C-alpha cells in the first residue's frame, strides 16, 4: 500500500503512467507537425465528438474503478476481522484457560503458548497463501519441524493450522482447563477466522471479468488517438499540452482500476498484509507476556507492505 508523501507526489504521479504518457506526448507532437505540414487537413477533424466520447468513457471508468475499490476495501475489511478475531483468540486462551491443579500449570502454559503461536502462524501462512508464496520461512520460528513437515503435505496450509488449533482446544476441554461455555466462545473466534479466510479466498479465486479490464483500456486508447486530431485545428502548437493533460487523466483512471482489482497480488497497491500480520504477531506475543517482540513495519520508499 502506498503511503502518501507530499514531496514525492508529483514524481510518483508522473511515474505512475510514465511510458503511456510519453507515447501519448510523442503522438501528439507528431499530429501537430503533420497538421502544420498540411498532411492532416480534412473537414472531419473539427467534428469528432471527443466531449461525448470522453463523457461516456468517464462513466465506464468510474463504474469499473468503483467495483475495483469495492474489492480492495472488502479485502481490507476481511483482514480487519482476522486481526480482531486473532486478538480475541489470544485473549481467551491466555485468560480463560485455568489449570485444575498446580501440577497442570506447566502443561497449561505450554498449551497456551502453542495455541497462540499457531494463531500467529495461521496469520503468516494465510498471507503467503493469498499471495501464492511459500510460508515455511515464516513458520519456522513458530512451529516445530514435525508440525511443519506435516503441513507440507497439506494443500491449504492455513486451514490445516486452523484445524490443529481446534484439536488443541478439544484437548484443553478434555483436560478440564475450560468449560463448555468458554470453549464455545473460543470456537466462535475460530469460526469467524474461517469465515474471513473464505471471503479472502473468494476474492483471490474470482478475478474481475476480463471485459472489465480489456474494454475500458481499449476505449481509453481510442480516445487518446482521436483527441489530438480534434484539438489540433483550434490549439495548434498547444495541442500536446491540452491533449496530453486530458489523456493523462484517463490513463491514470484506467490504471487505478487495474491496480486495485486484485488486492492480494503482492504489489505496492495491495493490502499491506505483511504489516498487518506483523501487528498480529506483536499483539499476540505481548498477550503471552513476552517482552522481546518484533517492531512494527515501516514504509519502504513510500510503500507499506
């Protein structure tokens, strides 16, 4: 996710559509030179309805961009739910579960630590799963080798971790560390995590229809081709200024929609999953009483990953 910084705003804006913008500028200059040399003098130039075309394309881009942003915001909302339920799970595990006797206390503390570490591992593995990356480096400090080897056989690693968390919850019930009502509350947090994961997987596995990407881009390109032809007779040598500026707006709007439509592609425009999962890890480790915790991630070159 790009973090706004005013000093880099103009530079980043130009870089955002740099190559298409340069091509458009070169084409505008070519049209002006050709017109001044008498190669583009025909009556239809002034009658091209670019304002009508621009209005129609603007409506199409606005609709597509609103749909893309809705996907992006839904992804952020789902991960907000994952953060909240991870914190609730950590709080429930560390405060509700109690030993039956002093001899149980060491085993209980170990189980609490395992359950919370599995929750941290779940968040990291889900991030990697949605980005289609390997999770093993992130899981190594949290799980033992036997658990990791077992997870390597699973197709959906975060779901397998969630399943193991349910097994540990059942063992806590069998050991008498929590009662049925308390276990139902913890189970509800696990259910909510599964619901949020399902929503995120739906976004990942259901891309925008290709027509939403192809046709707006085609319409913008056609409009940028026609725009200087309609403006050159009235603006003359100033045509590159007016045409390039208007074309830049449409090119930027088209690229915004395409950048936001896939919120888990691991690009600078996506949900900052690495930062979110680091926050989850910090919170849960502190709930365990640990003092040596990782630091929150800071933006790198204006981008929060």
